[in-house]
């Protein structure tokens, strides 16, 4: 079982990005986060690479779904607050 996220150079369809958040259009079939049976090739692996290498701002498995996902890069941009 991996203990850290491995950054992978996987193309992302970025719809919007600022210093607080990033919105991507996830393609169907792409797992959102690493878990048993899917330790690589996920959105989180792709974001780890993007944020470390390309982003000017940054350093639930829905495999069969597609569409927009918002990732908050800071607590200030989280509309749900910082408790979860």
C-alpha cells in the first residue's frame, strides 16, 4: 500500500484556475484518487504533477462519471468551510 501520492504527467482538461482553486473536466473512466486497485493514473496523481510542475499558483470514486470537479488549493476558497 503506497503511503504517498506519486506525481504523474497525465493531461488534465483545466477549465479554470486561480491562486485558490482549480476546476477540471474529468473524463469518464478516470479514477479520482488512489485506492486499492488504483494506485496510479488518477486525477490526484495528475494534479500532484501539474501543481508541482506547471501551475502558476501551486506547488469518491466516480469512475463512470464525467464532468467538472473543483479542487480547492487553499482553505479560503472552500465553500464548505475548513471543517471538512
